C-alpha cells in the first residue's frame, strides 16, 4: 500500500491558502464585481452553476480518533473527486459529487483469526449534498474572501474489499451501498468566480467496507482530506452567487442612491440661487426708484426730484411759463379704438422674452402718434397662460407691458400718461387646457382713457 507524507500535503495546502488570501485582497474589494446586480434581485443577475475538482488523502482513520475498528496504523492513499453545484442563494447550494480512490488500514494488534489489514478500492461513488456557506468574514467586501462551509448528503458507494486474515488474502465481490458524506472546510477567493477549496470529508459507509462484520461500530468510517478549485460557470461579466455578499451589495446600492439624491439636491439649490439672482437683477431694472413713471432700466435721469415732469427718457421737461391749463373732455372715437385694436392684433414678442418683434412697430407707431396727438392716457395690461411657474409668468407679463410702454415713450409719448402692469395668468379670457386658449391668454391689452 502506497503511503504519502501527510505533513507535506498539509504544508502545501496552508501555503496555497495564504497566497490565495493575498491575491484575493487585490481582486475582490472592487465594486465592479456587482455591476448589473441589485439588492434582492433575481438569480439571473449572477452565475449560479459551478464545477469543482479536488485531490487529497483517503484514510481509514480520522483526525478525531473514533470509529477506527482497531486499524490504528495510518495508511495514506490518493483520493480524487469532482462535483457540479447549483447555487440557490449566496449561502446555500446543492452539489452532485463523484469520489474515487483507495482506502486501507492495518491492525497491528490483531489476534489470530481476526482481520489484520484491509484494502478497499472505490472505483466510484456518487452523492447529492446540500452545502451551506457561512457568510463573509468581512461585510465590507462585495465578494467573500474567506468562506467557511459545511455539507451533508446521501449517495451510493461502489467498492471492492480485500482483507488479510492469518496471512491469507481474501477479496470480496464488488458491492454498491448507501453512504453519508459530511464535508466541512474553507473556500478562498483567488479570482472573480474562482475559489481555492480546502476541506475535510467524513464518509459513513456500510459495515462491510473494511471487511469487518459484527464489529464495535454500526457503520464504517473513512476520511478524505482534500484541496482543489471551484470555478463558476457562465459569463465572466456576472458575479458568482456563491461569492456574493448581499449585505455589502445592499449598502452599496443605498450609498449610491443617497449620493445621487444629494447631488440632485445640490444642483437644485444652485439653480434656485441663480434664479433668485436673476430675479433680483430684473426687479432692479424694472423698479422706479425716483417715482417719475420711467423704469430704472430706461431712466436716463435716475434721480429726478419728486413731482418734476419728465420726458420718455426720465429727464425733466423744460419749465413752461404762463402755462394755461385747459380742461378738455377726452373722447375716444371708433377710429381711435381701431388703431389700438390693430396694434394689439399685430403685437408679437420673441418666444419667452419681452423683446418686441419688428413686425409690430408700424402699428405701435400709430398708437404713439395717437397718444401724442390727442393726449390720451393708456393702460397696458400684460397677461400670460398658466404654462410655467407663477413667478416666471408674473415677471414676463410685467416685462412685456413695460417694453411696450418704453417703445411708445421712445416715439414721443408721455411716460406719465402710460401705466404698465403685469397680471401673469390670473386673468384668462379662454381655457388654458387647449393650445388655442393658451394662445388667446398670451396678450397685452391696451385701454385708452
């Protein structure tokens, strides 16, 4: 029976485990390993199938020292196994395992007429087991680095046993019996979707496994210390479910969404501050600090004393001596109304602005001439539809009324006899639910008196 140096096998396994942890620290702590996944998402976001291959030492004895049936002398033989596993959740999977090799033992204290040694060949065995992975040793990592695991299952074991009794060698017929494998160990992530597997498996077999019948124990027991690789199947762009840490994934998702909401809040605050600054500038332009009836934006003489009559630019008019006040009755004719109606009909502004289009100038010129000729007073009322915010519509309606006033004043009309007011969307003349209604509500009304 061929022996192996168990100390050498253990040393190699420990060295491989240490190197795997070093490699995994550089490769696993990487958010990219969970791209395309979401907390509590479906298993289709992950790779759920994996295969494993192992090799190790088969022995009739076990490290716990029980159930040896007198075969105390260690006989180390090579064993080999392979499995395919379906991961149901990050912590549980079902695997189908193949195990083969040779198990032998020697009873140096055997009495005459009893079995002093045996050798059992296992051509194959097949078992179905449930495997539990005990979470992650560090929840900061998206993928587990060190994963303790345990598994238990039930399978069929095919074996042929040769025994030595009083120097006589006897080989029994091949048999296939049920057996129970119990496996535990550690898996170390060495790359994305690849684990180093170091484990120890105890196998409870039929009592005839070592050739001793009617012995002290109801079932025979042999062990399998093994090392190997577990490789996830499927697209490398997906993380392996058995490596994934749902706690870290949930925290990462929460943190990313919190950062997005915070960035959006900061953007809205900045936009609001910018809008406030624009409104302050507009209010400053449209205000009338000296109360002469000309907005600051168009007032070329901004500090006119109170009560002084000014022209369209806000500058004082020359003083007229021997002024005779003549009170005339103001009469607005149908022709006068027609001039105003035509101006209203032809009045157009640039979209969303208070800039008057040049096509409106001819009809506005006739209104200015009418105001100069007949010394009419004029009330300008700006209106909008309800599209946009109330603050924006009030500002736009006021600006457009002021723009018409400024144009008429620039053509010689008396600024003190023109009143410009903005009402925004507060006085609709049609429904705002239709395009035609909204168009009708966007207007500047002219009232002569």
